[in-house]
């Protein structure tokens, strides 16, 4: 079983900097787990510790039920794919694919078979005699994936494998990686700073900030119930609108500028009369109708049509907000006043001090 388990894993670099603190989670056999967070949050350090390329300062790392803290990378039954591809420039594609197997002393037939299978799976058949310099970025990345594939490891570790590719190629490689994961049924741990990659690839996502895990959950749970303000703001584009608001004394509404917004059933129990942060995803806002229980009046600032939708940047009582609208009908104009409605059940609430989700 290729489970990967971390218990209280910590990384302190030689200069005393704590890059990862108290990381604990388990990756199930065959799971696709994504580590995501902004630059410097410690995601590569975490992956490199799992790979054995970085020592572990404290805590326990197990792969397949075996503690591997002190096991050399080559004995961990993992294969890693790097952002930089790390291909040998003087070798052909076939030689690059076969290299790891040769090192391990695999027989000629086995090497030929596994190389053929990987080339077939990744559409590299026609390129086996080329050198990396004669390949496009996407093809090179495929070879890098192929090199991991031929080793048939228990766990694949992927460190931003698509970030050197252009947006279109990235989108198509994303689908290929998903397909590959389904075919292989292997455990995969994937590092990215790209929230779209994280959301589309991950069966579960670990969100990191400043070396600390913020939340671990499925993509939709992270999106629908972010555990704190950081996660709320990190996932979703445009980002969730966040407002400092005042709860009414009985907690049945919050006051945002000149608007009073009803708070459904006890969401702010015990918080009457206090300040809280209210969050609302841009896609929840739409032109208000009489049926709307909650509405705010806004002044339109910037209108961004992006084809299948329109981003409306607007302002209410000095607070900026973004609405994501369908592209139908006449576009609102800058300076125009509009009423935007939403379902109050879609409001998120956070503690302004700790940033933690309320309720
Ligand atoms: P990026 O997306 O930019 O690669 P990351 O989330 O992968 O970022 P890491 O590379 O894991 O981040 O680095 C985490 C933190 O540890 C950063 O603040 C980095 O400066 C620091 N760091 C990395 N390597 C070392 C080192 N050898 N010595 C000291 N600090 C380091």
C-alpha cells in the first residue's frame, strides 16, 4: 500500500528558518493530493522531504507503513518530476526514459518494454530518437513524466511540473495528468501555486501558508467552507469579497455601509453587537429583484467583459466589491448605480481577530 503519512513533520533550515511546521496528514493509496500555497509557503520543502532530498528536522514520515526519515531517496519507491524537467541533454528521449532503469540494473527486455509502454501512454512514440533540444516544452515535460512512469514507483511526486508551459498547453497537460492518474491508480503528490491546477487535479488539497497547514479538504469543501480568511481569499478568482461588518444586537442581521443584510438561522449566535468579517463570492451577486432577501446598492466602477462572463468592479459606501455576471443584455456603465441581490445563506462569516470561520 502506497500511503504516505506525515506526523508532526518540521523543517528548520541551517539558518534557523522554520520552513514547515508541524505538518500532519495522510495521503491514501492511489490518492491525488495537491499541496498549494503562495510562493515561499514551504510546499516544495515539504515535497522534497517526502522525496528524501531534504532532511526532516522533527516528526515522522512513513511511506507504505514504513518510517523512511533516514531512508535514501532511491530506496523510498518514489519518482519525482521537476519543474525544470531535468532531462539529460546529450541523451535521446529513449535513453532519457531508460536511464533510471539501467542504473537499477534492469534487463534489456524489461527496459525496452517499459520504455515502449511509457512512450505509448504519453504519445512520445515518434520522438524516441530526438534529443531534448529538439523538443517543445510540452514534449520535454512529457518525457520528464515518462521517466517517472518507467520506474513504476509507489508514489509520484510532482513539483510544479507545468509552470514552464504556456496557458493553453498547461490546460491540456492538466487533463493528461488527470487521465494518467486514473489509468495508473498511483499515489500522487503534486505541488503548485496555481489554484486552478490545485482545484482541477486534487482529490484533496492541502493549503499552506508560512509553513503551516491552513486546511485540508476536497476542492469543493475548501471553496464552499474555507476554514479561515486566508483560504477564503486564496481560492477563487476573482477572490471572495470580504467586508468588515457590524452584527445587530440580536445577531439576526449585519450592517454593511447603508445596507442591512439578514443573517440566516443562528449563524452569528453569540456574536450579536460585535464586528465580524462577512464574505461573499463574486458569482453570488446579480442584479436584484423584488424577491431578493438581501441587496446592496452599488456604484459601478470598472466593467470587464471576458467573453462568457462579465466582472463588475463596484463600490458600496466606500467598500470595493466584484460581481461575476452572465454576459447577457446591455453592459452596465461606469458611474451607473445598480442594486445587486444575493441569497443571504451564501454569506460566510469570519472572526476579525483570528481570521477563523464562524459557524
Ligand atoms: P515557491 O513556490 O516560490 O517555490 P515554496 O512554497 O515551494 O515556494 P519553499 O521553496 O519550500 O517554498 O521555501 C519555503 C521557505 O523556506 C522560503 O521562505 C524559502 O526562502 C526558505 N528556504 C528554502 N530553502 C532554504 C534554505 N536552504 N535555507 C534557508 N531557507 C530556505
